[in-house]
C-alpha cells in the first residue's frame, strides 16, 4: 500500500466544552477507500468535521502528507486537498446545475480559464448532470442532488474526498449507481473516506474500515474482515448502525449557543459567503448573487459542450 495521505492521531473533539470523540486514530492512504462506520451517536459526523477543520481539536493532531492541519480554516483545508461532502447535500435550490458548478469553481479560487475544463471533467463522471445542466438544482431527484453535491466537491480536485451519508434517503438502485462512481474515484487520484448507512455497499468498495463506538475506535482493519462479521452487518440493518441525521450526542439543548456559529459546510462555500457578508455588512444572499454574477461573466461560461476549453 502506498504512503499515508490523511492521518488523525489521538483526536479528541466535540461541541463547546463537551467532547464527543476520544483518542481517535485513523488514516487514509493514497489510492484507497476507507469506510467509517458505527451506530447513531458514535461520533462519525463529528470526526469528519474535525478532519475538515469545522471543529477545533481538544487534543491530538490531523496531518495531510505529514503537515499538521490543526488550526487551519476549513476553506484552506479544502483547497489543500481534503474536501468534505456533508450530510444533507447543501445545494442552492434556485441555482441551475451549471450555475452551481460555476459558483463552486469561483469559490474554490479556480481561474476562469480553467473552469470549463473542471466542469467538463465532472460532467464526464456524472453524465446525468450534463443532461440536467440547465435545470434548477431544487427540481432534481434526490439521487441527482447527491450527484451534484459530490460533483461540487470533485470540482476542487481533492486528494481526499470525505462523504457523509451519501445514500441517505435514496432508493437502493440509486445507491448502487453512486457506489459504482465512488469505487472508480481512486483511479482518478482521489482517495475516499466515507461514512455510510449501507454497510454492505461501503465494505464492498472499501479496502479498510473503522468502527466507532461511543466516540472511540472499536475496530480498525480490513473491510473484508468486517464484512464477514454477520452480527455487525445485521445490527446495521436493524437500525443500530443507521442514519446519522446528526450524531445523537452532537446537538444538545445546553450546547445550542456553542453550535450556533458552526460553519454549515466544510468545503468552505457557505462559510465564505457568510464571512464576506458579515465583513461587508450585507445580506448573505446579496453576496451569493454577486459571486455568481462574477462567475458567470467568465467568457468560458458560455461554452455548451463537455469537452472543456479549446
């Protein structure tokens, strides 16, 4: 196996002064898919938020290529190669598919001359999105919206793509297609860390897996070994390892003030918009529209093919 790319050692984090995960060690190597599994409230979503900089560390360290990410902003971490596709998809329903991707390019700091090529690349992976490129994101099916959320992350050409509950609320046939796409990502130079409720699908595409129990690593090993654990797989379908709408230990009424200022998405998109709005004393919607207008003024925005720039 190739060198370690993303590494967490002794990570302890939570909300306010309340720790949720304790002494978590995990790693993602180049060219591999790793599954992060566990019951509701085990700390899976919290762990991804710590890795992507959404939550500060109380202890431990997160490293990318041996360089510490501790204290880095989420948008800097994303631009450095660790991109988080959060739960809930987080799309802007009133933007078209092509506008959403164009905006993602602008927010990622991608040069306008390169934007068409980036968008053409994701259209090659998600041909359905190319067919729906002029359609409002809010009118897409659930599966298409998830494709758009992943495509928005891939726009940044991440080295590690972290996907939280990709299959939430989707039909099994749609889920199977999405996992086919995830399986192929390492061939394109993208390693994957996936939190997933469809345990058998996740273990089928992953080479290694971690299981969290009450915020601690209870299993670390080969995915094939965990897949042979019938008791674990069965419990996953009985609801003990199901959807983390939000980890049960994450949002407590007493901690509402501490969590109110959390950025919504670790890819930096909404956080950057909100930060700019606050700095300028403006409405976030106005800032979003200005950014979108600037992105669409790119000459490349008028291309209509999948072949990228000429």
